[in-house]
C-alpha cells in the first residue's frame, strides 16, 4: 500500500491484477464471470476491453518489483540498465527516492463503481473533444483475463525499446519487432495466441520473489484490482490501459518529470476512491546497486 509516512518504508503488500470482481458492494456487477461456460462460448469480463470476449484467463501477477524484474529479465529486458522499483507514496519525499529518469510507471488500483463511472465519462469527453495520440505510441488491447499485469509491463517496455533495447534474439525483441506495426486489437490477438507467453506468464505468476514455486491452488483468481501503465512518448504522458478504447494523453511530460506527472494522475484515482488503500506504484527506473 502507498503511505504518506516517510518512516514507513516497508514494501507494499502483495496485490494482483484483475480477472473478476469479488463479492463487494462497491464492485462492478458486470465483472462476475470467471470461467468459460461449458458450451464453449467465451465470457464477458470487466478486466478486458469492453466489447471483447475473454477467450482465456491467466493467474494474476503480483505487484512486486522483484517478481516483475525476474519476469522481464527472462524475456530479455536488460535489468542491469533499468528495473522496476517500489514507489512508496505520491509525495515528493518518496519520488526523490526513485533513481531517474523514470521511463515507465505501472499503477495498480481497485476497480469499483466510481472508477467505472469515471472511465465512461472520460470516454465520452474524448469522443466529444478529441485528443492527440502520437502514432508512435505502442498500445494493445487486453482480451486475456488476468493479463493486465503483463500488458502493463509490455506497454512499459514496448514504449522505450528505442532507448532500452531488449537483448538480441530475446522473446521481447521478437515480440516487439513482430507487433510494432499491428493495431491494438491485432496485438491483443497475437498475445492471446502466443503459447510462449502463456508459459512465461504462468511461471511469473506462480513463483515468488525468491524464485520458489507457489502452489497454484493457493492463488486467488477472482480479484478486482487492475494494472495500467504510464509512459512518456515524444513529450507527452500517456495512460495505457488495455480496457480503454485508446491511449489517454494527459499532457506534456518528459523522462525527467514522468514519475511526478504520473503521480498527479494517480492522485486523481485515489481521490475518487477515498478511504481505499489497495494502490501500488512501481517505476521502471535506472538500476542502482542496493
């Protein structure tokens, strides 16, 4: 959880991405489906892009920097250059603890009625007023249940591949070179059909930060929290959420200001859900020795 107390620097509690809403009065009613019906029809799921069908589900990924770093390292990301690190608060003292410049921010928040109402209003505003989205933004939809942690990581890594390149011949190099010219829906379909990613995500989501296997039967899959990514592309900060119709342009930014700019947007999420504490932030920041 995020803290406003600079003396409380313990790591955030393990939280996960969303597949379906739990039994909570504030949870989204439409997020109740958890499995594909016996007739083989795909189920609708609030964790995937509206209007799409969830064709399969994964185990949720833990919001834990070490697990995420182990995951991206195995996919070929150079964690000796950049790696995920905890951001303990949106306050300035916490942001100053993070090495810079930050090249990506992955944020976890609970899906509730208020978040869905805001998402609908934001969509209507953009449809009316429009927005500018740079054509070089790497963005995909989410159609796999419980995939938003991985989608957030791919968004973070994919939008800096020109600055922090995946290792030659690695999974990430192949994935990004294959999908960079695809539409968001086409990338989602590619990910849905990618058996190799099925295996990589399964390992990451069933292994703890020490590399020890977790019994899959002990993992809760019906959770109502969701990952999104914030990235800077050509001078603007974008919110990348595979559930939304498009990237969201939140205005001017730079690598030097990305973390603080992202936290300004994140504060809005927190203010719309006063009293909620299930928020975590991790930043993709320069690797430094502990």
